[in-house]
């Protein structure tokens, strides 16, 4: 897999980054901080957690996506609060100590589960009703609690008794 990266900084404090993967091209435009953050996220997702190249396309599949999908199918969570706990567990296992609403929305999509209309409400419910997650160090961030970790590891899937 070859990744080519070019960056430009314009006169109006705008930045542009182009990432080329084979025949595909990804372009980020915006403030320098935004562009730098997107490039770092892309590099982490592509280079840091790859399972290996796909034989047909040569593109590497992220291990995190299969982890989330696998956990949801194995643990069979019921309701969005349990789904949030499972996805928070997957994010934590993949190295994210803290996560925000957008990270959870992306995890829903990678897991192949339709996200709720208001992900923020699902996070609040998982936090206040079940204590699966708690507030992180910054506003709008969350962390998996010890209780949430134990529920995902040992209590899910729940028996149908």
C-alpha cells in the first residue's frame, strides 16, 4: 500500500492535504489545525490498525472495524445503552482511552448497526441510567467504566431465560 501525502498552506490561513491510495484520492481542505487532525486520524486508521492487504485490491482493512462488528455479533447487546457499552469497549480495546459522540457514531457505522437519531442521548442514558460510561477529562468526552467493562466481558450476551 502506497500513501502519498502533499500539503499546501494558502494565503488566507487555509490548508489543503491530498492523500493518494492507488487510484483513490482524498482531499482535506480547511484550517491548518483541521487538516493536520484529519491527516493524523487517517494515518492512524490506515497504518496503525491494519490486518493486512486484501488480495484483490491491495487495500488494507482496518482491524478495528472487524472488532466492532465481531463484538456486536458475539455480545448481542439489547438496546442502545448496551450497544454503546460494547462500542466503548471496542474503542478502549483499540487504544482510545476517551471518545466523543462522533467516535461512537462512526463505531456504530463500522459495526453495521444503525446509529440512533440522537447519539448524545444514548451516551447520556448509558452514563446516567446504567453507569457503563463516565465523563472524560474534557467536555463532551467519555470513558468506559470498570462496571461497563465487566458487563461487556462477563455478562453479555445475556441468557434468554
